[in-house]
């Protein structure tokens, strides 16, 4: 292991990066709170400001993937699809198999200039998570409890509010509803069999209600649906902790574009269309496992420097007073102060950072998907 690789695994460096992310996030959330006075006066100005504030936070995570770990994302798409990326409102369908699939999605959003305005359907529990949920709240993310009777009005109201969004918007959907695990896959395929649907090998059965509702509400705003299928070379199983430790992954993403006018308007036909898309995604994954690549031409959109510059700005702003304080503690010569700074502060910061990481871990996220034991435990 080289010197640089060893430095990336060093606890102090990771702690300082985590400190910058957490404190900058709290500052950004506070500024976002202040911008709420703009909403009744100039809604579009509020949105443009919050798009950039959200970018300033999320791009720090993208920086970890692109610059810290050096992970590469290769796209497989025809030229017509590549030419449209980032130049229209769109719904993005993503598979949900890995801890960092959201980061790979955000990386593509960043490279095409839509990271700050990207949207998701998020589970309601995330609204309580500092930084992540709070930032999404100000960004008009639609939160749902995954109970359609309770979510109907909230989802329709939230989606309809986005129809006049001023920035190009990508609405990212994980139609499987939860991350892939063998146990969830077994349960999902039992459901598929009971409904007479073809079984999937690499995906869970898509939940169609979220997709059909999003498409219905945003029709006239979004121009296309992009199907994105993600996999990693050499059978890598990436984790967020691996990214934090500077491990490099090689991601491949197959991208297919479907104009909205070619997708059925009828809800049942639209749901059938989505099931067909997932059967095609499964065939793509099967081909990838056999040949180690997706079909079609490939290209890599160059990473941009803005994520790195943004992190350097926050690091310079926040670490300077911290380092000065640490020097003051050292000069004071007080054993109690020194012990507290060395032991207590890093420990508390580490706990906060690890809890944020824990939000993304496979065994801690997602719904129980028919697992009655898990539901009772929750």
C-alpha cells in the first residue's frame, strides 16, 4: 500500500473531513431556514438559492467518490441519449443493489449540472436525519410513509408543486423500494409468482405506484424517462466505508432514454411497461455477468473541479479556527483540556459520522419487504 493510500485510511484525516461535512451541513441548513422568508415573495429565487446550497453539501460526498477514492463511472449509451443528458427534465430509474448506488447517481447528476436540483421519493424517516433529511426538506423532496392511503395527498401535492421548477430537474426513482438482499429477493419472487409475473434474477419486483404517480404528475414537465442499470467490474461490492478509506471502484452504467410520449398513459399499461423495463434490466445484468460489460458504445463524462473547490472552501473556512483552538489547548499545558480534546471531541465526532454512514448500510436501510419478523422488530 502506497503512502497516499495509507494517508486516506488515517483516522484523523477522515475525522477532519467528517467534521467539515457535518459543520458545513449545519451552516447550510441554517441558511436554508433563513431563505424561507423568500418563498411567499419569490418562489423561484428561493429554489435557485436552495439548489446551490444543496449542491454545496451533496458535492462534498461526490468529491469523496470522484477525487478521494478515484472511483470511475463509465456510461454505456447511444449518441442521441448522451446528447440529451442534463438538457431536460427527466425521471431516472435506478437499480438498488449497492451501498453507493446513490453516490454513483449523484456523480452523474453532478457531471451534467443537475446535482443541486435532483429529486427523490424519500421515506419519511429520513426527514428526521440531520443534514440529509433537513436539506431535502428545503429542497422540496417528497417524503412518504410507503402507505398509499396515507401518502396519496402528500405525494400528489409534492409532485404537482414541482411542475414549474426553474432548473433542469432529474427525479431519481428506486422502483424496487428497498435494497436488494437474498432474503428480500426470495420474498419478492414469491410475490411475482403469485401475480403471474416473470421472475427476476438480479432485481426485486418493481413497485409501480410510485413510478406511475410520478409520471402522471410530472407529465408535461419531464420529457423522458432514463433507465439506468449499474454494476461494478471484477465483481466488486462497494461500500461507503470503502469510499471513505479511499478505495477505488470501477462503475459501469447502462443508460437508455424513453420519450414520455412513448410510455402508456393508462395506469395499468404504464405499470406493465415498467415491469417490462425491469425484465430488460435483468437481461442487461445477466449479459454483464457473462461478458463483463454492457452492450453499446461507452464514454466517460469528465469530472468537474467544482466539487473539489467547494470542499477546499469549507475546509479552509472551518479547519482554520479548529486548528487554532487545538494549538491554544496544546500551549495551555492543561492536562485536562488536552485529554478532553484528544479523547472526547474526536470520539463524539466519530459517533456522529458513523451514524450518518450507518444510514446507507445495506443491513440497516430499506423496508422489510414482506419480512414479518423484521416488521415486528422495527
